[in-house]
């Protein structure tokens, strides 16, 4: 099960990306750059932090399909999306998109006004690599949520608009997935500690838990392992992008040197170019890495804007060469 989890990343909040045989996004929000890699985009409802037209455009391929509740179609059309790009869905019904089977699960509040059942908003159970992955959307612990059968569950834990961490743990205990991952906290609503509260409440349900949060240093990684030895995994995507030597440092090894980082970036850039057949495609992916990496170079702020605006390979290469050749103080420990 850990193998499929390695292909998931959480940008922030409920913005989830799966990169397997195809790339699937759920509620893209605050996307660092324009990867334009999404084959399918699932939107759970039309609140701004779940239906963000500018972020959807950053991730979608020209032939991507945007899956969304039928009650959100009007908002999508107003935002400029073509009806041919949309797949409207109804709660409780099953569909297939680009050979991916999925079911739309009702998502709503109990005793709170933020997500009325009458709005017919949804979460999704999508079959990926033969596993049923439940992305719950903004929901409480409802009878509809408890009726889901899944192998992996991404559950909101931030409280206020959704479940609290303890309530989400109760839902996870009822669902009994092989892995449960907390979302919807530490960004718009909820505290960063909500993820830990979720994990702390889970011993009662006897299922594997994966930690999702900003783990950017060996000290933070070791502290999590010591505090929650029952964790089945720790998601460290952002930490590894910002520090490719994070695991080596965690094992007592040396930090990445400037030369190693240059080699890593060059190899990754050329690998992307070969894989996608065009430097411009590689540039969009590398900029997502540099969103985190550039902050390790003191005084590189003036180069951040031209790097963000780069579209062609030569533009990207020029800026990156300046980052590495200027006498900028590099810190392997800075985040």
C-alpha cells in the first residue's frame, strides 16, 4: 500500500495530486506554478479554496476533464471553462472518466450551515491502481461517509467547516481503510497540530496512519517518529524538494553541497526534457521545485520573478545559471 501513497502529494489544505499512469488532481489550490499535467481534475464543491479557476488552469492539460458536482456547472461556465471540458456528477452515482471508475459520495455538514446537503456537493471514491481512494471533500462524519468502502482515505480534520481531528479519527475507525491521511488543516482553517491530534486519536481504531505536514528537517522527522511510532508513513514531499539530502541528513550524513544541488537540478531538468520532449514542459515542472529551493540562496529574491516568468528553456537556464554563479550565500539548512 505504501507504493501508491508515494505517488500522492498534498500541496496544501485539500489540494491533492496523484501522479501515476495518469495525473489526477483533487481541488487544486495555491499551486506554486503551472505544471499543466492533469489528465483529470476532481472538484468537490465551489467554495474558493476548492474550486479555484486560476489553479485549475495551472494544472490542466488541454484535453483534461474537469469533474464537478452538477450544481457547480454554472460557476465553471462563468469562470470560462467550456461545457465540453466538464463532467457533471450527482451524489451517490457511479461514473468513468478516461478509464478511471469513480463514485460521487455525498459530502455535507451535520448541524453546521457551511455545506448543506441540499447543495449536493460531493467527495469521491476513485479506483487508482486497483485501490479505492476516498477523498472525502468537506464533510462531517455522516451516514453517507460511513457507507464508503475504501483502501485509502483522505479525511478533513480542521474543524469549524468540517470534522475535528477526533471526529475524523472516529470516521476512520468506522471505515477501516488500510491508510488514513488527514487533510484540510494548517492552511485556511485548523491548526498544524490538528494532524498530530488526528494521529493521537487513532490508536483506538487499529489502522495505519500516514502523517501529512511540513516536515523539512531531520529533527522534525525524528521527532515525529519518536512521538508517533505507530505511523505507517510520513509524507515529506515539500521537505525533499527543498532539501534533496533530507534523508541523508536524517541518517547522519552530510548536507547537500552547492555542487550537488546544481547537479541534481541539471539532471532533473534534462530528465524532464527527455521525458516530455520539450524544454518548455520541463521548465514548468522545474519552477515548482524552485518555488522551495530558491529560498536557500540568500539574496536570490530579485531572481525569483524572472524565474517564475520563464517559459522557454533558454530563459530558465539563464536564471538558474545566475543563481549558481553569483556569489549568493547558499545554506543547506535554510528553509
